[in-house]
């Protein structure tokens, strides 16, 4: 009986000590969650300044600052098609103070063409699904085809003779071209450009190549100036910024949907409360009229609010990997 009483007493003492230790820890965690963010947040952009990803990040950062009450500082970490910047984000402390913005190439395509030191799904926590930028099928202005149906017929009548500009193997333009060929049963040659879209558009305007697939944000200025012709937007609907360009469904290539979509992620293990606050800040930014007007003018499609959540990004990310990885691997696309 005395042994039982002694054991009970020890158990009570241990319980009290554990309570004394755990209660303050829980209090500290709650206090940290309530005070987040207490200093500026870094937003890693894995591509260079001035490009589509950087432009979107800077459009969002000021509006997010208002919601978070702290500055959102852009850090461009470039190289290896975005893999260096994404790798830097993976290694950051999971404290909510390092956020990364990525897109279809960085978080889907790269996983199929590179041997990465990180897992694009498992090593991140999704924060918010951002706008997407459909591609525009554009060609030199003197190409004989006047619409997409005629372009497909022309390509079939001239197999392997037409040339499409790309930013290299595995680039968005390259993967888009492979997908278009598979769906339309056409064949054309790929011409890689190290300088990317700017150099591709320069040669397209000059008539040195026949066509390309590029994001609306890059292609529309040249279409509006009349330097190139546009056949279709690779989406199920027309762009607000270019209502005169038909969707692929209207133009004769139904279902050829290609879009560089964007998202925000944080390292695995980031506190849920920090993620919730970042998600809310991103969604508030996308609801800002000035931000919406600017993004729409760039050809960006903002998803409905219910599709901007962390859960929506996770589902879309997985679906895109399931769609694109088999195609990329079947085509044996490798990074140079």
C-alpha cells in the first residue's frame, strides 16, 4: 500500500512538473503565432528581374505588406531554369519569413527534366494559388495561314519545314510545342535561343522563324503593334486583355490548354498560423482593384477566390504533374 502511495505521489509530481514546463511553451508558441510577422518577409524569385515571375511578385508584394504589416522584400536568386532559387527556398528556415514564388516551369517541368536535390511536392508547404498566364500561338506576320485551322493544315502540308523558337530544351515554349504537335499531329523543328523570349520575338518579327508559343505577358505587346500575328490563346476562354484573339476551343484545337501558372510556397515545417496569414495576405492582394487591373492588362488570369487557397494550389500542382510529366518523359526532353 505504501509502495502504491509512493508511486502515485511520484506520478503527481511528474505531472505537475510537465504541466509547469509545457504550459509556458504553449504560451510562447501562441505568442509567437500572434506576433507573426515581427520583421520583414523575404520573397524569393527564382528568375531575373523584369521577367514575368518578377513582375507578378512585385505587383503582389506591396499589397501583401499592407495585410502583413511588414515589408515583403524581393530577392532574385537566378540560374539553372529556376532550380537554384527554389533550392535556396527549400533550405531556408521554416519560420514563415522566407516565401518563394514559382510557376509551371519551376515546380512542374523542372521536376521531370532535372535530377533535383529536392522534391517539388514534398519539400514545400503550399501557400496560395496565384494568377496564370496562358500562351498565345503567334507567327511571323507574312505566314500564309490566316487562322489556327489553316495553320495546322499548313504545318501538316509542310512537315518538318516550319520552325518554332524556344528558350531551349525543357522550356515552356518547347514543352508547349511538343504538346501541340502531339494533339494536332503536326511536325516542325525547334530552334533554341539562349536569351529566351526577347530573342525569339526579335527573330519572329524579322521573319527568321515561323512561329512560337509564348506567355501572353510577353507576346501581346508584339501582337498589338502588328509585328506578329496571333492565332489563339491556349485557354478555354478569351483573355480580357486581348478579346479579339480566339481561344483554342474556338480556333480549332479544342482542349490544347497551356498556361504558366504561379504559386507561393514556404519550406516544409513552417508553422500553420504563419501559412494562414501569408495565404490571407496573398488573397487580399489579389482582391485589390489596382493589382487586378495591372495583372489583367498583362494577360494574367486571376482564379476565383475559392481557388486561391493553399489547398487549391496543392490540388492544382499535383494535377499538373500528373498531366505533364508523362508527356515530357515520353518525349525524352532533357535539360542541356
